[in-house]
């Protein structure tokens, strides 16, 4: 028995608007034929693979990031109107058409928003002015830079052991330097090598690179194969951004990014003291002079000779060390 158009519209997979559109395009089709066409269309749409978002969308390129201590950032922001005017004078004197609009503070410094993306000369002009501000230590202001996006990829088809040795991130980095595919690629972090599964002899290498917001660099190397020693079937695939558990670079805890950190104090990755890692030798209790215990200060320019302590696993290493068990398990799904 043939169906009417009203009976076809009562199907859970169909709606009246779709039936009308098909009927207008193909007037000769019966109700049964229209239903078949729409069911076929819906099944194809349902089988579509989800789109992979492999590239992060960072701040606008019209923003200049200047890392510095939080109290220095607050000091600058408190007189933001004066500093913006002075920055624009310096930019004008350097014959630049860049104009600074406003300053805002972040957890790790300040951001200056401009009318167009700044060039290297503009960055050095802004940085030079900030370091010459009265009552501010120039060493407390780090190099300025523009925001960068990250693209996330993985390499598959690679043995976990080559010549009975487990492949390491250092080995992978060495291969990249010898492969023309990676000539224009800069790694955002060390590659992470894990077993594809507990019973597999294959590896998956997770890869983060600095990229544009459009992910142009990643698109140039995705689905390409390259050699690692005598093995050929090594393929680069895209993967969803922010793979694995993030580690905060402000307090060094796992589970959230630096931008989401609520700590008002930057912590040292070496001793977890209330100072940035860069100032460990000047601020850490183990490196400064202590007359009560006859402890001598670590000499300037020398690395800290003491044992570090990870605040996550309590191991004898820095909180950002790749030997930390937390780091080795940050890509696990459990």
C-alpha cells in the first residue's frame, strides 16, 4: 500500500519542510520515494565525522604581551594613562604608525593593545620604555612578544622500541631536525611518546607546535609520511587541541591552564617558593645566606646545587620535569 505525504511526514526522521523541499525539486516522486530520499540524506549526515579542532585561538595579534612580576604590573597599570601616552611618544619618535590603545594586567604581567599588529622594532621600543620607568628593576621585565596559537598533532605508525631501546622525546626532536617537513616548524613543548596500548608494540607521539590561528603550518604537514631510521609508515595526524591534562605555569599544579589559575602568587618550579623560577637563586631559602645555620649563599651565575622537590609527586625533581609521574600520565584517558 502506497503512503500518502501526510503519512510520510509522521516519520520520526522526517519533517514537513524537508518533504516540501524535495517535492518541489522533484515533482514526479511519490511519497514513498520522497521518504527514501530523505532517510538516505539523514543517514549520511548522521555518519559524518566530527570536526577536529586542532588549533587554539589565542589572543589577537594586536596585543603585546610583556611578562613581569605581579606587583610591577600593578604599579604600571595604576598609572596606565601616563604610560600609554609615553609609549605612544616613543613609538612616534621611532617613526612607527603603531598606536597603543590601553594597558591591562594579567597573572603573569601586562598586555598592551595596539591598533595593528606590532613588529619587532615596535616590541623593542615598548620594552625599552618599560625598563626605563623610574623605581622599576629592568631585570624584572622579561622580553615582550606577540600571542601565538598552538596546533596539536600526533604521529602514528611508529614502533615503541627501536633496536630494543624505547624511543625518547630527544630522539624524536633529532629526527625532526633531519626531516625537511619540519624545517619551518617550532615545537611549543617536548614531544610526548607513549605506548599505543598496554599490549601493543607501537607508539603514539603527541606533538604541539607554534602556529598561526588558521593552523597553516600544521595543515602543510598533516597526512604526510616520513622516515625514522628504516621505518616509513610514520604518519602525521591532526588531533583535538589541548590533548591531555594541562599544567599551570604559575602555580605548577595539574588540571588547569595558566590563564585559569586563581593563585595570586607565582610559585617556583624548583622549590615551590613564592617567587618565579627565574629568581630561585636570589629568593630560595636553600640558596640565600643564612647566618644561623652557617649556610653560604649560592654564587651568582652558578646553578642551584641543592635537591629540588616536586610539589605534585614529592619527588626529587622540578615540578615541570619530564621525569615526573604526573607528566608521564597526563595523556592517559583515565
